[in-house]
C-alpha cells in the first residue's frame, strides 16, 4: 500500500478536496498527515465540563496548519493545530480554506 499525496491549493477547502480524493481512490481506511497554511478555519473543541458538548470556533487570518486524522469507512476525520500572529488553536476540523499557500496531505491506506 503506497501513500497518496494530495495538494490543496489556493481558495480550495481542505476537507472537500480530501474527501473527493478519498472517494476517487475508493479508500475505506487510511491514516492522514497534513501540513500547510490556511486563511480561514473552523474547529470545534469540547466543553471543559461536558465532553459531549462541542464549541465551534472560527478563525480568519493567515495560519500555519498541521494535523493528523483518519479515513474510516470512507469518511475523512481530521484534528489540527493552527498558529497565527496572535492565536494558537487546536481541535476537530470542520472547514479550512487555503489562502496564498497550500496544504499537503499524505493518505496512507491501512487494513481495518
């Protein structure tokens, strides 16, 4: 099983591009590693007193992004760390749009 490299370019949404590639490759299960930069992101974090409650946070500025995740039953699931001029944030990724740079993701198929 070889690793597939996916590049997400300017103005593209990270999860959408990755999910399209997973669908095209017909990947059922895989490990994902990613690195790059985005201009917008939405991540959720758990409430400190109730792990079943998620708070959605939106960020809009150039940010470095690194993350890991998985493909389970063909569905992409990512957790990321973001760092901008005045913020550092982490959580479950709901949306991220690439600005002037790119995000590169490495999809490595695994047996379930």
